[in-house]
C-alpha cells in the first residue's frame, strides 16, 4: 500500500504539482522539505490506516469516518499553512481514499494464503519499490549528494525528485526480475545487479543527466540495492509460502 500511495503521488504531486507541504523539517531546500511531508503521509499514515482497516475488517461506516477525519486534518493543515493546495481539492483526497482503502481490502486477503504467478510478481514489486525509492531519495534530500538534470523542470530539486521517481521503478523491476530468475547462484545475481547500477550511473553521468556531489555517492547507490535484493528474497519466500500456521493451545 506504500507503493500504491507512491505511484499516486508520483502522478499528482511530483509531476502534477497538485499541492505543497511545509513541515519545516528541512531548511536547505523548500521542495525537499515538501517531499518530507509527502513521505510522512504516504509512507506512514495512509498505508498504516489501510492496513488497520483491512486487518480488522472494518465496515464502510468506519472507513467513511476515517476519511472524514483525514479530510478534517487536511483542512486544519491548510489553515495552519502546513499544506498548500494548488489545483488539488480536499474532496479529491476523500474520493481517492475510498478507492485506496477498497484496494487494501482486496489485497489483504491474498496475503493470508500463498501467492503465485503474476500476482506474486506484482506484489513483490509493490513491496520492493518503496524500499528502493525511499533509500534512493532520502540521502539526496538530506545530503545533496547527487542531482538529476533531465530538463523537465526549472527547479533542480523538482527535476531530481521527478527523475528519481522513474529511476527507482526500473531498479525495482531489475531486482524482482533477478529474484524470480531461477537456476542462477546468488553471487552471480549480485554481480548482475552491480553491473546494472554501475552501467546506469556511468551512462547518466556521460549523458549529463546525473551530477554527483559526494565521493561516497557511487558506492552507496550500488551497495544498497544489494541489501534490498536480500530483503526481496525474504519477501518473495514469505509470499510464496503464505503466513505461518497459527496453532491453538
């Protein structure tokens, strides 16, 4: 559900410029400060509520009450100037959450039994994507270690955020493809993943899209996908096996 929220934000917030957050957590850049507000909402609050609704099988009367509470909080944030609406409206959030929470109620029962086939691949991408995406953008926001210059926006921070939102999705596809690839030793998969990310880094630098500002940057963006791959393997096994059996005493 975090990745579903990330995908929605990629369309309406990153590329659509629907609203801005002003949490004043990052003083070095207004756009990255806005990103922190978006991450807080879409990585913690909304997915947690979706999980709560699904796990406890809340009825729609409770869901509408939760949506009403979220709308009230958004309105309060607008009044406090923590949240600025552009073309977006709070009513859009409320309507979108109806479908978002409905999707959570559909997805959750699948996780209570073994998941196979293309749904397994889809769920694995949804699980791996937000880990890769968050680990990709957070150092940039805090340390300004790299910037992307695809030329989509005049604001470098927004340009970097937008390109990062595409970059990590391709990374997620690469990681999941290697996890699903059978008959190949793990060390060779690690080598392939290092090759993919190293080639991407060199190609983006040569194309003038990537500018590196910290000496540790290239190593970090090669090493952390390997750690995510290990996590992805564990998630894949968990999805395939289903939840552990609950024994009664």
